[in-house]
C-alpha cells in the first residue's frame, strides 16, 4: 500500500474517532428526564381515553415546548394520602429524576382529618427527599361544607410542606377550571358528569397551567 493511501486512511480514522467522541455527549444530553406523576384518579386519567389523560397530555405539552422528558403514570384511582404512603417505597424503587405529587382529593371526599393528610404527605415527601428527587407538589382545595376550620387546616397543608421540604409548589390542580368566569358553564364544559374529574378539554387547561411548573421542576435536576 502506497504511503499516501496509508496516510489518507489514518486521517480518515482520526476524523471518525473525533466524530464518535463529539456525538457521544449529544446522545447523552438527549436522554429524556424521567418524571413520576404520583397521585390518584386525577393523575391516572379516570373516565378518559388513554391518550387524553393527564400524563399523556402533559407528555405532549412538554414535547411541544421543547422539553425532553418521559412522564410515568403512577396514579391510582381512589388513593388517599394513606394509600400513597403505602406504595411510595415501591414507586421510588424505579429510576426517576423528579416527581409530581397530587394527592388529597380522596381524603376530602371522605372527610378525613387534615392532620392525617398532613402526616401522610409529610412522610411521602420525606421519603422522596431521601432519594434526592425534586418534587412538584400540587394542592387540593377543601370545599366549604366541612366548615371554615377544616378548610383552613387542610388548605394550609401544601404550602407548609412545600416550605419544609423545599418542594416546588403549584397552584391547585383544578384551579384553571374553577377560575373561569362562569363557574356553571366551566363545570359543564370542562368537568365530567360526576362533577369531580376533568374532561379531556379540562385536562388540557390543567396541563397548560402546570406545564411551565414542570419545566421549572426539571431545572432542579441539573
């Protein structure tokens, strides 16, 4: 083999090696962040086609807004904060980079004591914190029918625990729907007939509000 040919092949090999080295970081950077969406039926997508629930809609929203992430559905319909606490260790055994916690709605439906919900959520956040996972805590708002003391005690849980654990605090899950000017029309248009769970259009409003907070959450994984 002539010297010029051998020299040319060596140069090609060097170029190929450099290209591989340059490509490796780009591939690593493109690996999606793994987000666990931990909650109840609001997270699970109760009453909706699989592609229209909270998790798939959030996944699409993030992709449409340039965020590379994989959202894992860890929502269990009917779960209370106690139910969430019972399965948090198993959930945290899966690899993850961040977690969204949306629990408390079923505690409210059952009129469970606010101090129990507080203790359960506190324990969930403590165990998540031990895994060094940043958390986005999504509040539930208590209705007024349990009395002002119950509402005040329950509503205070989320801000208190977010401050205690350094979690990112979102607005209440259903706030984008409840904030619409015509409450009755909003419930008709964006909430399922059970009066509790958002329709696909309602979920879209929720995701539009929560999406930027999820993006902010992911900056805490860096």
